[in-house]
């Protein structure tokens, strides 16, 4: 998943736009990922909140707000949220 995200970012940078991607830790504990879609072919798309709660430490949620694809997750769900972003991108090509 990380290699895919790097390749997606590289493709966006080759198009006159370098989207902002930020990854930080949160105090749940867990992760927060934000990917700016402005200036990409995905700008203006919407996505309702997707929320998965398996256990107190195994969870994630993702959504688009203000042209930013957002996700938050438990400590071991980082690859899973990148997979959700990948699935979102791939669903736009169908």
C-alpha cells in the first residue's frame, strides 16, 4: 500500500500539482491521514463517512471534507486506510 501511495503521489506531481499529504499520530492512539485532492482529477468528489469499529483499538473511518480525503484509524490500521484511499481512487476509474 505504501508503494502504491508513493506512486500515486509521483503521478500527481508530474501534472503541475503537488497535493499535500499529511500523516500524524493521534492520541487515541492511532493515525490521521489527510490527502488534498485540489488540483487533481479527483477534486470536487464527495464521499460519505465510512466507519468501521471492530474493537477499541481496531477501527478506522474515512471521508471527504473541503476537497480533502481524510482518514483516522487505530495504531495497526494504517495500511488499511491507505487501501481505502486506493479503492476510492480506483472506483473513480470505473
